[in-house]
């Protein structure tokens, strides 16, 4: 509790309850008690007693043994009979300019005391008198005698306050939000231009397909004539067919989307959540056709992947040539840090240092890193781990790694952003390579397209009945190395 209550009795009047801050002095409590009982503090001075013992007026309440709701007795005397209202006391004033000692009147307001010693009252500051800290906003409301009482000597320290860090942080966050908003608008315009270009290409593609349909219908008669010739020249036919097929394959590749891996650099990248929804692609029904032999082969692949590798295989495992480490934050942003050169010399401490350099100051040394793979184990962050090379840690055996960032003290009132926008390349989340590839998944070439020459050559081998033996195409989801 920052405040405390007292039941104060004065004469034969009914006791009254007074609430005051624990940092206040007994003299300030006496002044407040005089006001409660409507006694003029300019004409009378008050003394407080607890269990018939006089309380030291210069002592802060928090340093006394007084409990909440303690009973105190107020006694007053006329100022004219005890001391002069303009009595001078010795004041030692300490500030950034040094220290000095003067005699000043104990009836001065604190703002006048600061001016008397050459202090700057325009700057936010704090006066420390005894064990009491008084903000500059209250200098003109508190007089010196209400704090020091009958004391003849007092030491006052003046400390100027620095700029409010919360205000600076608020301005930084506003600048980050403004930058992200401008970046979002720019990406939105680029996305609209890209969609318009895709629609234009789609219309051109439809025209080309309609033209190709007309050409293929005319060429069917030519293919029927060619199918009757294998009996006379069975050996020359398979060798002459692949040449025109290669041209068809090149022409077909030009209509498909080609995915290019992004070039990694040392500049960290920050992916912020995008408002654009991710387009979903549904495979057609023929993509899920599968034969019994393909199912058996797929089953064998699963069995082989589940076998444990021998210790010899583990020792021969190649070290990562590069690291692409992503850190996902609670607000959905993803920080990507790349290590390209001298990967075998990168230590865990180098990664932590990189992350700390990009975090806002209030989040440094107050977070945990977790593995993004179940069971989401927390990575130890200590001096021993910091000196370990990344390739020797079990969580950093792959080139691409995703980590989860979380606060050590989970507070629902703490929100992002968590990362500074300087020294970063900021992008939208829909520019992640895997999301770009997903958005073009419907434009990727089919698996049977690359094996077309082989299938055509197999079709040239006819059975005894003159019928060609066709093999069913491999589904898109079925991959074999």
C-alpha cells in the first residue's frame, strides 16, 4: 500500500480519519490534520503524539513503526509563543552545479528555495529532503517548514529528470506503424498490378489453347497414318519421334510458372502479417489416381524413412552450408536472420546477439526461444550454450530453422511491435518464398510432363495384338528419389 490511514484526536472533538502517503513526513501529516480540524496553520503549529510519545516531525511515515489505522493525538501551540515565522535555518543545497550552504527562511516555498540557490525551475526535477522525494510539480504548494519542522539544519538534493522513456517509446512505435502502413499500401498496389498482369496472361493463354485445339484436331489424321507404319520400319520409328517431342516440351514449359529461390544476403528481413488472404488451390480428381504398385512403393518408402540410422551414418552427416533462421513473434511477424559465410564458426551467442540488436530495448533479456517442432522444447540460453557452435547443437542441424519467440513473464497487456525497423528489409508475409510457391501451385508443370519422351517411346512398343501398352501417370503428391 502506498497510503496509510490514521485516526487523529484533537481535544474533545470527534476523532477524524486522515489518509496520507507513506512517503510523507510527520510534519506533513500534522499540517493535514490541522486542515481537517479547520485550524489555521499560519497561526498554529501542530505536534502529533502516539502513546503519549512525541513523534519526530522530520521522520518519514514509512520509517516509523506506525500501523494502519493507528490512533494519534494532535496538540497545537501558537507560533508567536514558540518561534518566529520567519526563522532562518541552515540549508545545504546540492545539484549538478555543485553544493552551497546558505541561511534561508523556513517559511519559503520549495520553488523559492530552488530559485535562491540558482536552480532551473523550468526543467522537470526532483527534490530529495530527508527521506522524502518531491516532484517539481509540487514545489509551489509545499513550504520548507512543513517538512523540516523545528530543525535548524537540512540537506536538499536537486536532481533533474531525464526525458520520459515511455513518450520516446510511443513515438518510436508510431513511426514503425506509419512505416508499415506505407509499406502495406505499396505492396497492395504492386499486388493489384500483378493480378492485372496475370489476368492479361490468362486471356492470352486461353486464345493460344483454342488455337492449339484446332491444330491438334487437324493433326489426328496424320497420327493415324503414322501408327500403321511401325510394321515396315519398327527400329527407325522410336529414334525419330523424340526430336519433335522436345520442341513440344519446350513450348509447354513456357506456359508454366518457374519458381526461383531467393538470393540470401546478410541483411535481416522482417515479414509482417499481410491483409491479403492466401489463395487456395484444389487439385483435380485425376491427380489422386494411383495404382496398386505405386501404393506398395509408397509404403516401402515410409518403412525405410522410419528406420533408425546407424551411428556411423550420423557421424558422416554433412554440416549445413548456410543458415536461414526464422524467429516467429506473438504478433505474427517473422524475423529472418541469415548466416552465409564461415557457417562452421557461428556460435549460438552470435545468433542471440543478432536478435538482441534488432529487439526493442524493453524486450532484451526477457524472452525465451523454443523449437517450432513438437514437443516445442525451450532452448537453453546460458554461458555454456552461447559458446557452442550452432552445428553442434541438436536444434540447428538443418539449413532452414524456425524458432518461436516468447516472453519469460507472459503478460497479456504487452503487445507488439517487438523489433526495431532500422537495419531491416521489411516485407509482407505473402512474399515468403513458400507462400509465393503455394499461390502459383496451380501453374506448376505436371510430373508426367517431364517423363513424356519416355512414355512416348514405351507407347511405340506394341503388343502382339497391335495395341500399345500405356502406364498410368504418377500422381502429383507421389514423389520418389
